């Protein structure tokens, strides 16, 4: 997982969330995720709606639209989704393996 090495997730309430990039050329850029939709076909594609809510003065809009930023963004979102899926799987495994205690 790249959490706390490349990015730091943030949450406000139950619906607002995103991440801050904490390493590399885009350090200090803060992104808010609006929506993630998984493709309805068998592909592993996702559509992500987001916006940059903060960026350092040294990072310009052209860089935010660059392929380098898009690749970094995809890496971070994939890491977040992978972690969420693993957490759900672990939770499901715990719920499936509940044993009744002896009294």
C-alpha cells in the first residue's frame, strides 16, 4: 500500500473524501473525489469524478492536466480501491467465521 508514503487520505463527514499527495513533483496537491463508478462490463475500468481543491503555487494547471499527473492519480485511486476491497473481504471473512461462544 502506498498510503502515508505517496498520499494521505482525508475524510470529512460521511460523503466528502479525497487525498493529499505527500511525495514527489505533486506534493501538496489535494484532490476531492466526487464519484467512482465501476465499468458495467467485465473490464476493470473505473470512471472517477474529482477536482483539485488545493495545489502549491509551483504546480500549474498544465501540470495537473499532464499524463504524469493522470498516471499518478490512477495509481493512487487504484491503491485506495484495492485497500477498500481487501478491508471488505477481511470483514466478510470475519462475519462468515463467527462461532458461538460457550457459556
